[in-house]
């Protein structure tokens, strides 16, 4: 059995990247802000040795200065697997981040608060904004 069963999860990669982005804030600072008794637990999450308990998502999101909906989505995939996470999202809806809510508000405003179907041109325009 692997000692890093969660190494390749999006959550482990996201945490590792976010810790680097928050420098000079230290990993110990982040772990402390998140309320982890063991400061090394953040290293275990980054390495994929441990999974993030769902009840710890809000505190860690605050410490990582990221949207809790994004972190919850990643933690769900890690905890229950991608298939079960998709089933939960189909039933409960996809967690929407604060930034995504701002995008929705802009789209609604630009569309005059109607419910336009995404055209191929609109989709291409949005993808172009993100270099895709």
C-alpha cells in the first residue's frame, strides 16, 4: 500500500501551489491559522499522505486565503472519489466560489437578466479570455 495515496489528487497539488503563493507566510503559520494541532499535517496534505477532513475545509480555506467552495470541491473529490463527488454535485449542485458568483452576476447584467443559451461564439469568447 502506498504511503502517499492522495499524492496525485487535485487537492494535494492545490495546497502545495497555494503554500508557495502565500510566501513569506510560512507553512507553520498556515497550519496554525487552520487550527491544526500538528503543524506537520499541512506537509502531509501536500505530499498526499493524508486526506483533508471535510469539516476542516472552512478553516483551511481561511488560512490558505482561498474560496471555501473551491477547497470543498477538491476535498470532496479526494474524500469520496471523483464519481461520488460528481453524484453529490448532481444532487446538491456544484459549489460556486465567490469569484464564480461575480462572473454570473456580470453575465446576467450583460444579458439584461434574461436566460440566454450559450452560443458557440459566446463559449469561444469566454474560453479566449482564459487562453483556451
